[in-house]
C-alpha cells in the first residue's frame, strides 16, 4: 500500500485533499496531517471541503490548509494532478459541489478504513484493519520519510482518539499504540489533546446527559438498548449536537447488551447510531440493511419519519437480525 501511495505522490504536484460532508475528527485530522506532510515535500497541496471548517476543529488547522469549496473556486488550480478523498470511499459522500473537482483531476485516490468491494480496495489505499483513517495516514506519511511535526501529530492523535472512542474499539492494535507513541514523541500531550477536542462543558451538558440517560430503554431480552435525543432537548440545555456523539457509549456497560442505539433528531431526519457490544454482532451489516453503513462495531444510518415510528421499527428489525444471527 505504501508503494501505491508513493507512486501517486511522486507523479503529482497539485494535490487536493477532501473528506466527507459533516466531517468528524478522523476525516479532518487525517486530511490536515497529510496536507502538511505533502507541503513539506514541496507539493502544492490544499484541503477542500464542501463547507468551511467547524469552529470547534479550527485549532487542529493552525496553517489554515482547509478551505471550503466556494473559497477554492475563487482561485482554483488550473488542473488537479491528484484528488485524495480521506475517510470515505464513496464520492457522493464528499458533497455535490466537491464531486465536481473529480472532473478536473487527472487521478483519484481513496484513503480509508471503511469496508468496500475488494476490487476497489485493490487500487486504492483502503485498509479495514486500521483503527482509524488517521492511523492509516500516519503510516503513509512515515512511508514518505516525513518526520511528524507537533501540528501533524496533534491532528493524527485526535483523529485516532475520536474514531476509536478513546482506544476502546476492537480494531485498536499494538501497531495503533506504536504510532501513538511516535506522535507523543513529536510533542502530543494526551491530557491536552483530550481536553481540546472534547472541550470543557457547561452545566447544561451534564443536565442533558442526565435527561437522556434517565430515559434509556431496553427491549425484553435486554440485548438492545437505546436512547433518544431531539432538538428541543439539546436547545433547552444550551448544548452542541456535536457533543452528543459519545452518549451512546454509556449503554455498552449494560448487562446482556449486544447492540446499543442512539436516535438523534436532525431536522426532519433521525440519525440512528449503533455500537456492537460483542464480536458476534456486526452492526455495519445491520446499518446497511437500514440504508446506512459503517464498521462491524460502529455504524449509522439516517432515516425519515417521526421519532416514535423510527424507534419502534428499527428496534424490531435489529432484534430480528440478532435472532437470525443465533440460528
């Protein structure tokens, strides 16, 4: 994989790096670190996302390497030698406008750790054994002979920290921690990095957690547990929807739990996040059956309808899939 990546970089001078819409820390940290590494090699590299970077992530981008599609179009490259898509292997996920850049790119490369067809993985840098795209990007940067700077390291450390839920997912390996050690050697301080990405919280955040967890439910077998959040709850407690991602992990300590679910309203849609609490249950496949996707231990989908209807329908389907897995 390193050889494939190095060939792409060797033959490219103008490089655009993007990630999926509504990007998380893994996509953002990966593209920032990779862009900095390529710039250090003299490449004309920049990150272009569908929308501008959320304020909460700006500290990860001290050199302002990420710009929005609209900003890029004010002074675009005459031609893009290489378009790199990080943390997804699906072009529709990078956004309607950003997809147009493919038409002006000589070559396309996915760098990702999400499942895909074997044929696609064969010609791109896709490795589902990686705990995060940030881990894969860290390895690729090392393969280029580029030394990690503190800025690169913070971006990669944060990417891995968030995408592994603080190193608790089964894809975390000894190699993951060996890379983390290299990032720490370059200047990352775990307490500082953790506090920067998670932030200090207001009392409203604690009250929101209390309200959400106090309404947690399980099915009759207690194999499936779920929590629900609507926009009114988040607004009432003056909280940020981005701070609710980790709420679902509180369910993983329940007895008998196999699948944890979080239903969060987003306008007219409901985002269903799922976590597997055992190695025999693949929530990635469950999410695909519900129109989404992800990993075997962490996945999501977006559904249309009322909260009550979606919760009832989804939990019924998830339980049926669990029952079928026992056959």
